[in-house]
C-alpha cells in the first residue's frame, strides 16, 4: 500500500523533514533550528506542505510508540517526558541556547495533538527490550529517538550494500551531530547498547560524560548546561570543520580540544564494540560531520581490521540526514504501511516492544526524584501508557 510517512528530526542545528513512500524519499525540507525557534509556524507550514498520511513527531528522549490521539496533556508530555524538563525550568532559562527550540517543540507537539492528523511519538535506545536491563543502570541517554532512527537507516544501508538480511548486520553506528556524538551497538540487526550524546565523550557543544567531582563541585547546574562545556568552549566556534582545520594547522588551544574530541570518539567506538564482540566488522558514520577526513583516518589507523563506511541515505534524498528518514520509517511501520527491506529492518529491531520511561533505571538516591517525576508525568499525560512488566 502507498503511504506517505513524514519524519521530523529536531536537530540542534537544523530541523529536517523527510517523507518516505516505500523505501524512497519523495519530499524533504530542512529548516535552521534558529528559524524554527523564532517562528514555529514555519515548521507547521512545512508539515502541512508534506501531504503526509502519517507523521513521526519530534520525540526527544523517546517514549514507547504513542499516538498523538492518546496524549492527554501535550505540554506536560512534551516538557516532562520528551524533554525531561519542566515548564518552570524552561521559563527560568530564558536566553539560554536551546530554550526557544524547546518552546517551539512544545507548540508544534500541541498542534499535532490537537489537529486531526495521524502522528506518533517513537522510542529511543534505552526503551528497547533488546537492550539488556543491566546495561541501563543510572543512564537516561543511550541514544535519543533521532539516534535510534539514524541507526535503523544505517542497518538498512548495510544490508542493501552487502546483499544480506538485516538480521545479519552487526556494526557500530556513529552519529556525529552539531552538538552531540553517539555510538550505537547493533548485533544481528538489533540495537543492544548505546552511548548517547550526554553520556558520550567530549562533544562539539556538550561536555559529555563528566567526572562526578566536577558535578558535586559546581554550585549550580541549569537544565541547559547540557549544551555547554564542549569543544566550542575552547575553540570559540560551533563549526567542527573549522576546528579540524585549526587542529591540522596546530593552532592551540583548539588543536588540543579537537584531539580530545577525536580520541573521545575512538574510545566511544571501542566501548560500543564490546557488546558486539567478534561480530563487529563495520563502523558506520552518520550525521552532519560524518565526512571529516581526520576522523576517518584515525578510525582506520586505530581499527585496521574494521571497515569504516559513510552511512547511506534512502534513494531520493539530497537534503535531509539519516535521522529524519528513520523517523519516517518508524511512522510507516507503526501505521502498518512499511514496505520491503526497510520494514524488515523495523521488525528485526523489535522496536514495537519498547516500554517504560527513559528514567526507569536511575538508582542513585539523589536522582530518584527524577525517576519518579518522569514516570508520573508519563502515566498521567498519556491515555494508555506502556510500562515495562
């Protein structure tokens, strides 16, 4: 059956929209995040122009498949479940990087919930039953919804390229975005682990994984400090390509900061390889900065026996990245309209079994209130919550 499925990837740098029909991109658009933040109606108009039959809505940190018609309180659902924030936190942080994007997302989600459209919110890595519980303790971000979407497109691309079934694909999928990195572990077509942006090493914007002594030593943390403390603080630029140029020219201190980012990515790949074991034979590079020459060279030098390839987007794509296309594929699957090899990827990945909230495995006593707040918000803002057994 023909089904136009729209995926919306709310990236830190751009909002990408891709409509997938079957296994081909038939419509796409890309809006600067700053433009969407200032004028959310631009995104609404782009959604309308897509003429989609089903929409994968921006899903932030992820939820089990949830249809917009089941969302009772769209603002609470967006802020507390999808964005792990509160309206009060966002209001207090006026002027911070990302605040207007959060507000724009809340507005768009509210409109999708109120409108007579088929829109679905999709899972992230930590919600998958294919990821063992013992890998989830004290983690929230093992790969947000967009990172999972990107990984699924990577599996599709590898299966097509190698002429194998999705169940025969084992790889580490690196997503190199404007603000964050992630490394997703895929074993026989299933995601079994993930290192998400705020847990990964030193990032372009984010500090990434922090020494707990830094955490307890700082007198105050803002919700939006997750956007700070990374390479941009040292280099004074948000452009990773410019940072690479300074690294190659030996311009300090940016050269050392870029080296920290580069080595951190290598360490994340090494960590993500552990759950796959000897079956890992490929590293897939996805995202805005997947073409960096220095990264490719470093990976090939550090892992000479593993093939390093750039991710392949769906046919018909020229503007959007992998994440929006993966979002669209998940929407088509949820609506029963997926087709071909792409639908097989969704079935093998067992994304339908996703359950619970992203904070369910937080056990640190100081963070238990976070776990309880997120779980309560999910149960109270959704008509049919899907908690884990």
